[in-house]
C-alpha cells in the first residue's frame, strides 16, 4: 500500500520542521550512550566531543540505510536509528577489561552476526502473531517510562539535586503543553506538538538559568569522521559473544518497532522486509566499529511521533537523517541540541513512550482475548515490567546472563513467544 497517497503533501519547510522533531525526539537517547561509555572509559573532553559528533553523523548514515529499500537493505519504514542503550553495559565492560581495540572489534563481529542470521531471524515471523507483537510493543513503551521519569528528575538519580522542583516543573510543564497542543491544536501545529513543547520548555529553562552554553563554546565548527580514530579493531571471542547477546536483544526490539510502524502505516511486512531491516542494522554496526562509534538499532521513540503527527511518509525522516549527518560534520551546531535540559526532554519522553505503550494496547484490543491470550499478555508484561523496576533481583547471576535477563523487553518477548508456542501445541493435541 502506498501510504504517500493517504495524506496531504508537505512543503519543504514543513518536512524540515518535522525532520527536526524526529531529531530532537531521538537526540537525548542517542547522546546518552557516548556520554555513558566515554565517561566510564575516561575519555577527555576533546575525545568526548569527537565521539558525540561522529556518533550523530553515523545515526544519519544508519537511518538512510534503513529508509531506502534496496535488494539487500532497508525495511522502508519511517524509522530513525541510534545507539541503543542496551549496548552501554557490555561496551563499558569490554572497554575496561580488554581495551578500546577489542571493544570496536566486538561491535564489528556483532554487526556481521546480525547480517548472517538476518534471513533465519526473519523466518521467525510466524512466532510473532498479534498477541505477541502487541505485548512486545506495549512493553517497549512501558519499560521506557522509568527512563522518562529519571530524565524529568534531572537525569542522575544519585545526584543530590535529583528531583529538584525546577526540573519537575519544567518536565511536567513540557508534557502538559504537548497534551494541550494535541487537544486544541490544529493542522501543522498539532503535528509538531512535541517539537513545540521541547522548544518552549527550553526557553523557559533558559530564563531560569538552567541552560548552559559551555558545550557550544567548546565545540569546533567542522569535523570529518575518520576510520579507526581511537584504535584499530582487534578480536577476542568472549567480548564478541557478549556483544552478540546484546545484539539479539536489539533485534527483538527492532522487530517490535517494525511491526508497530507497519500497523500505523497500514503496511504488511513479509520475511524479505524483516531480513533487509536486520541487514541494515548489522551493516550500521559494522560501520560503527570501523568509525569507532557504536552499534545502531531502530529507536522506538520515533514510533510515537509517527502516530502523534499523523505523517506516515518517510520524507520527514529523510530530512532528519540528513540533518543528523550535517550536525555530525558541524559540532558547533550539534552542540546546540545538547543544551536542551534533560528534564524538558524527559517531559516529552513521557508522552512519547506512553504513546508507544498505548499503540501496543490498541493492537492487543484486536486480539481474541480468550484465556490463553490473556495469560500470554499477563505473564509477558508482568515479567517484562518486573525485571525493569527491580533489576537488582538477578544480581547474583553471572554478568553475561544479567545482560540478557535484566532486559525487560527480552524477558517479556521470550515469555510471550514460548507461551504462544505451548498453547498452540496444546490446541493441536486437543484437536
């Protein structure tokens, strides 16, 4: 189905603004990864600036790989790719114990693994009926709500000023403004509600002295990404295995995002679509290792924007991808986006993550809610949310297992898939 004919054509200016909205929606989540990994590995301020800029550049490249359908790559849905937070802990551990060279080598191995298993993983499509994908998408949204609240509180729960009243006011006011625009706004204003909320919240924060300009002053005007800037990749089996396990969790999340966007845009996904989507993410990870950045996967934040804006075409996301590439080449401009207060972004995330969860509920509303399906939903969402809010429950397990089992999305997805298989086998025996 050609979704371009189902909505009015947008002008260049409107597509550009919608592209900025997609960019701001994913920016904080993506910048968080280089900040966490760089800080853990002792990067200098200069190294951190370079890392963030090249990471943003690679987000644009990775997004283009996924948007454009070719015989080998591109799921062809309005998706934005970024560095997934699931990779943070494995990258920190590998970087500390083995060094940067082996960290980047493990990223390349993970990318190659994704490309190799893409065809097989796509054949698992039959294990993702609506009851499973609906539960998965609900979990994607609801397991990210704690991240939104953490950002509303200032970003760092260990900080003494976490939950400062000013941050809370900024965060919840941003969320409230987005809601108001969605209720009373019309046309293009309503479609850019998230962007308007973020910009308005940032202006208020600037008036309250909550916006710093140090990152802008320290950034350079132009920078070209260079392969092997920090180190030449080396390879080691145990670090590669850890990254492969993290990659599998991201493939599961990406599957949920693909199905969510297919539902929103009224498109049917087949195995070849899924395979091209996985191959794109694998290739993006290989490029991440070569350019000494990160693996890249589909961001769930932007699913909500497609639903909230009502714009289902890929044009705004193409604009966003090219904007990301430009920002990566001009760190001075990219630094402006880092000036947006964390609490303001948290307020926007609250609406967006909640919308993703609501999209999952909408999909589940179409499922026959018999006893079997009710149990699948209950156990999958219960386990997924449980390990998300109590991650220390499994701290006695080896760190490799914790990487998998502490991920609520993975636990919930496996539970839904396995229960669906069991109940299906039970029905066949009864027949």
